[in-house]
């Protein structure tokens, strides 16, 4: 069970991760693509250090909704399969957990493109 | 910048300095905080719905939650609402997973006129691609490092 303050911590932690992204955009000359890439790689490294799971415990969706969790989930999938099948599991397992995000984005993105018209 | 600047370019850089508007990073950060926080709050709400009505564990509910958020984001992108939102929210709309879906959907929409295969198919990951490429490469090496540490 999550703690009763989970909605508050989700709001604050999720907001703060977005502030980090915004400050990288505003205070450096990094492009949005660079900032997103840095955040994803950070998520992967944080999970490698074992720090991302405690953050999810603390902040719930505040940690699983930002793009950093994509890096975390990639490492999780790879590690879980590697534990079962040895080193080849790193390759076979990498998309195990993130399948929901990528599949949903492709399917719904495609369907939207079929129906909607480009604007602007 | 690795390009050698000539004298005139240097003068121009000097000229530009002080004339560029400073970015209102404080206001932008507040907006990013509010928008990003609200998106995560919405995610937490959806996650609790999955826990209560489908009797999933918190961990299991994370994946369908992301899928629902992505569906909402793709829909709002199609309606042109997400772009208005991102004008206001900046990174607050780009950093959550909804921004990832927006990048994919808007790239697909933009190239729709070039055809389904060559337009939508080829360009869908034009913006979101780097995130996947670097995420996967990083995850591979992080996983490899952990595997070696755990098993040797």
C-alpha cells in the first residue's frame, strides 16, 4: 500500500523533475531532444545504482510518469531477464517492461494520424 | 562551438549579447512544475483506479496507467489541444510520458500527406527516436555493469 500522502508527493516530485528539464532548456543551449535524452539516460543510471525504486515507493506516478522512468523500466526489463536467462537476457528483456508505453504510443499515434488533420 | 569564428562574427556575437531577450526561467519553471505535477497527479489518480477496480498491485497498475496517459495525449494532440498546452507548460508537457506520445503523434500527423508508409511510418520516430536509442544503449550498459558486478 502506498502512503496516504502519495498524491502530494506525486505532484511535487513529478513537478520537480519537469523543473529540472525546464532549467536545462532555459539555462543551457541544449535542444529539447538533448534534454529528453539526458533525462532518460539519468533514469537508467539511477536505476543501475538502485535509487529509482525507492523514488517510486515515495512518489508513485510522480516517478513513473516522467520520461526518466523510461530509462528505469528499460534497465528493469533487461535485469529481470538477465537474472533468468543469463547475459543474453539483457538483449531479450530490454523492452519487456516498456512495451506498454511504446506500443500504446505507436498504435494511438498511428490511429490519430489516420483520423486527424495536421494543424497550423 | 568548434567552428573558428572570424573577426566580424566575433563582433556580431558581441553585438548579439545584451540584445537577446533573457529567458524568463523562473516563470517557465513555475509553469513546468504546475503542469508536470498535475500530469503526474492525474497519473496517480488513474493508477489508483486500476488498483481499486481491477485489483492490481501498485506496481502492476503502472503500465496500464502509462498506456492510458499516452492514449489521452495522442487524442489531445489530434485535436490540437496538446500543442496549446505545451506552449504554456514548456518542459511540464514534454518531460512526462504524455510528451513522448505527443512527439510521436505530431510527427506522424505532420507527415501524413506524404503517405502512410513513407510519411507516417518513416517519420513517426523522428522526434522521439533519440530517447529510445539512447535509453536502450544506456540501459544495456547499465544492465551489463550490474550483471557483471552481481555475478563476478
